[in-house]
C-alpha cells in the first residue's frame, strides 16, 4: 500500500477480490478530510473601542430616559 491513499487501496482490493467475499469496511473508501477545502468568509474584526462607546451611549441614554420618566410621574 506504499504510496497509495487508503480509499484507492480499498477500491483496488474490492475489484480484485472474488464476489463471494465480504466487501471491505466502507469508511476506508471515503477520501481524507481536508479542512482547507472549505472556504469561509472572514468577517472583519469588531473594533472594541467603537463597541464600548456605543454600549456606553446606550446605557447613558437609558439612564436619562429613566430619570425623565421618574421625574414626570405624579407623586
């Protein structure tokens, strides 16, 4: 099996084997997994300073709205 891939060797043995023998385990016929074959779109990294500023502005706005609502409620 030197120099051959496992699935090629499995196919060769299945063709050379007599028909009355049990076939080889089918997992050996699968091609090897190559993680580089899948293409992923890389998103640009999130600027953490901008995210922090947006969240701070959102919290300050929520605090001001809460103070305004609490000040206008009848006592």
